[in-house]
């Protein structure tokens, strides 16, 4: 583990981050689609409405905010919901459904941290399932990182409680306490993508890890979810992929290996036509869904349901009154030119955004990190070194964080 994790604090990652705008659970699915399409992290945090105290908004403590956090809603959750039989039967009603009926409650996905928390402690939380960090916005924050920022007011920074305690004990310090410099109830939300972006700017400090292969670092997760191309695409909703929120669409080879031809994931569905994708998820096989092969699908008519005028301008929905349209590979929105493509033709026969993002077992950690960030992806599928079709695993955010923090922090601290 590089000393960069000890010399930096969470506040260093908040510079330039916008203020958190809470998305309440009473909002509709239609509003959620708009919010997810506009977000930069592939998912939105969902909150319970804040209680009013004395006729106004009261001051919340950490526990109150944690209890109000419901969970994270992504595009795959929305499409899976819209693909239900009752939703396909009445799509206008489905669009008006509050997101509280769609999001999977899990308030362990978010932690509130003081900006003075060590980066290594934040990474440890994310390695164990935390996906968002809620950090107070500071007035005139200019960063806290110095060579010995692992010490703050004479105390080791381990978590929010420890740093808050040290602030109280050292209120007379020349450095103002962190709580006094924060704007009341103003926060920003850090994702694991933010952390990876920060780490890729510190590749020199992480050497030689970035040049090592993901295989040698043990960053490949072999416990991925997959579905056979001939199986109904709707079966992915029964697997409930969580981290990453993705299912590989595969075909078995004569040697018993699995060949990846595509994926059904929140990443691929992020900015698609949700209504068309939901129809395809409910009616097509997994292979047809990812390949967009119209030759394998009988003519069908699906409703073109308007989501909003803003979405119409961006190609995410129709306009005016609902009108019928024929399903095509382009109606989903994430498939490129797939004319004359058959499922058995193999992954090399088609191109476009439907192609799964892959790397090889021999790929370097730096290359995989850059690949994920450039595509705004949450994961990369890993194939054999000599056969780019044979799937062996997946690399996600948690796998990368685990790979770069393997060395215990005591080893680095002892070298100071």
C-alpha cells in the first residue's frame, strides 16, 4: 500500500464536487429516469423526506441522516421494474409509481465522514460494501493534505467519530475545528469512481502496482453472474446482481468454456430508452437483447411512452401522445449497427455500445483503471490472454480498491 493513502484525507477529493441534491423516495419513476440520465455516477441516492422541526428544517446529526438514507437506485432497477407484467400492461401508471416501491432499501451503502478522515479508512469502508461517502461541504476548503496529515490535532484520524472527538478535545488549537468551518447541512457525495479518478492521478506514488497484471494482484473476481444467451432475458431480474450490477450473457463452447457475447447491466442501460429496454427484457432472449438482432424477433408493436420534453430532446422518449412503434435494435438505444447479425456469429460480428467492455488477465491495473474511467463503466469483464472471447471473471471498483490497499497501513507508518 502506498503512503498516499495515509498522507491524503477525504476532503482532498471534495474539491469541485457539487452540493448533494437529495432525491426523495416519494418522487416518481419518471423523475428517477430523468435524474439517473443526468447523473455522473450511474445511480442516484434515495432519501426519506426530512422532518420539519419547529416549523422549519432542523439540524440533523449523523445518525438522523443515516436513517433517512434509503438506498441507491440505478438504471437496471428501473428497467427490471418496468419489465414486470403489470407495468407493461399500464406503463403510464408504472411511470407514476413512487421510487420507494422500486429501490432496494440498504442504508449500509452510504457513510458520513468528516473531511479530515484518512483516505485509507475511507477505502477500507468502500472495500467492504460502502458505495457513497457523504462529506460536509466546507467554506473555503483548500485541502488538508500535508506529509503528516495522518495526524490531526494530535490524534490519529480513523473515522468520523474519532476526528469529531479530537476536534472537541482540541478546540483551542490554531487549526479551527472541522465542524466550525462547515456550512450547516451542506454535503457532497463521493462515489468509488471519484476515488479511482483520484488514484489514477497518483500512479507514480502507487508504483509498481499500476504496472502489475490484474491476475498477479488477485484483482479478478471469478464469482460473476452469467446467463445463457438462449435463456429469457427476464431471468436476470431473478439474479439481483449487486456489485457490480451486471450479468454476462454467455454461450458455452464445445470445450465447456463460456464465451461472452454481451452483458445486461446498469452501465449499459444507463442512458437507453427505458421503456423499449423493459419490453425487450420481458419478451426477448438474453442473446437477442444484447445483440439487437431483428431477424430473430417477430414484428412487435410497443408503446412509445413520453417521459418528458427534456428526454424527447435527448432521444430518450417520444413526444406528444403515446404512439405505437415497431421494436428495433435502435429502439433500445445501446446497440450500434448490428444488421445481419445472428446470435451464433460471435462477439466480433457486431460493434457499438452493445459490445461488452473487456480486458485480458494479463492487462495491467493501470490500463484497467483507465479503461473503466474513460468509458464511465463500473466494471470490466476479464477474458483469457490468448482468447478474448472466453470469460474468466470480472474486475469492479471493490476489486481495484482491494488490490491497491493490500499492504497493511502499519508497514507504511513504520517507515515514516
